């Protein structure tokens, strides 16, 4: 796929001085302060790359600098790709959003809703209605993540090692285990961040009659030329995999020990990472690694109405459907959420089919546009696409958890401040 050409910010209605200010902010507040090992920021507007910067280290211990081809664990930024893959099958008439999930996963036909108890002696009640396919895509299914640490159902997920975090079992074993654990709530009653997108990946494989990872490669990654994106990093590219860290105020890896404001602890060494070999559990919710350039290619296809360079993933009407708010009652995430964690938690933000969706920028208290869609990953990576402003922003680093610092809010504020010619 032909890479976009760079252009000066002023030619696309942005300020170079304001964009340079973002780099200074990242350097001083995050990299030099020891909060992030390194950062990579890419801003694309009106068909051009107007800002691309890298600083700090991809691997602090080995003093490997962040490079254009650094490979990152994108964790939940996998979810949009999985959702697009699924909607490709919807477009082909092979499955519909309003069908019951149990039609395709009969093991779940008798799933109940949690009332009381602990595994395996749960008390349950029947759900008010069946779980629908759309519930999986918008996280209103009643499923959860074990790391939520909120309920006895979460605890049962941890005990069974269900989900992308533990990388245990296979997609089929996840489906089998979930058949024995009740739902957190009746489908459609609440929003809860969950393994729902892993289930979507399972369904892609089942409906397409091929392994999910093969479908993603043959239908999205290869056609778009996303050659550095996959569920593991092959040996020939292992030297490009960044180290992953956890935020730790007392961490030994601060850059300035005499003036420690941040701190990092190595969480996943790229020399021994599990991402160096194909996983048994292929996580559509959080399993991919990718470069910034590859993720830009995917985002460009979305911004362009589902097509790029003659490769069409989806029709523009399908993409419009995906980037509309699908939360019941038309409410925003905070109104419906029971989740202890999400990659977006602002007022005025709804959820579509694989993305958060900005409904009302004023309620977010952050500059932006109605119709902007986005998500992020557990290691503090983030992206957003703003069709109104013809804008894509991608940010990469490798620090868990993504809630450690308000970097996403800061980036949105500063990127929108750099726009000197608004399209709306």
C-alpha cells in the first residue's frame, strides 16, 4: 500500500509551533520524567502526514531507541480490526446483528444471570432477553473481564483464566468455560468492558470456516499491506519489538534518579516475550502487535469510507453504522456503564460497533468533534479518527496500565489546539 506523503502542517490548516509543543510536552512530562520509556506520535490530516515524531527508548535496558519500525503490543486496539472483520461477514449476509448468539454458540443457550453465590455454586435467574450479536460488538452482553475485580463473576473468570490477559487455553475452551459462568447482567441492561470481542473473533472463525487469525490476515492485513501486524512477532523481526513496562513510582528505571517523578518496572522483556511465538489463545480483543505505520494504514481505510488503494474492507454505510452510538436509549458510556475500567470514560462518549463514539464534545470537556471514533490499548496506546476534520491521530508507547496518566486527554487537547483551519 502506497504510504501517504508528508506535508507541512500549515498546508493542511495546522500549526507547526503547536505540534512541536506536543513533542516538548511528551519529552519533558513523560520521557525525561521517567513516566514513559519512549513515545511515537503520528498525525494525519487531509491526506497527508503532518507530524511524525519519535523519542526515548523502545527498550530502556538495551538503550534501543524508538524507531519508525518499532513494533508495539496494541492490546485493545485489536478490537476495531476484529469488529471490522466481523462486519465484513455481516455485509456478505452470513450473520446479522439482531440474531441471538446462542444460534451460533448453542453451548450458551441456557446462560443465566448472576443473583448470588460463588463458583461453581451460583444462583441465577433467566435473562430478560437473549444475548444478541450486537450486544457482543457494543459490550452490552453481560460478559466481563476477570481484571475488573468487581464481582464474584469476575472472580470466576480469573479462576478459569478466561480472557486475553491470561493468554490461557484456546478460543474454544473460552467458549466452553463461559458456558459454566453466569452473566453479570441481562443483555442490553448495562455496558461492561469484557471478552465480548474475543467472542466476536471466535464467531469470525466459525462463520468463515477458517481460523480467525487466517481470516484477518487474508481479508485485512495482507490486502492492505499491513506486513508488521500479527498475533506474534516472527524471529526476523524480534529485534524490533519494544519492551513493555508497568508504571511504578518507585521503579528502578527512571531516567533521572535524582529528580524522580515517574518510574518504570519491566513487565515484558522483548527477548523472552510470549509475543515471540504464535499464541494458543488468539485474542480478537487484545492480541495483536503492530507498527504505527500499519495502524495508520488501517485508520486511513476507515477514514476513507472503508476503502484504501483499491482495497475495500467495508461499504461506507456499514462504517457509518459502526461509528454510530448503539448504547440502548441513546445514552453515553458513564450513564450505562458498570465497568470498573474502560479505555474511554468521559461524559458525552457513546459506543458503536467496536469503537467509542463522541456524541457531544461539550459534555466531554475536551475539544473534539461529534462523530469522532476511537479506542486505546492497555499499554497506553491510543488512536482516534475525526471524519469532520479529516484527521487521524495515533499514539504509541508501552506502559501498563493505560489509566496511569491522563495522556489521552492531553493529546486530544493539544492536537485540536493545533488546528488553525477547522472544516466545520
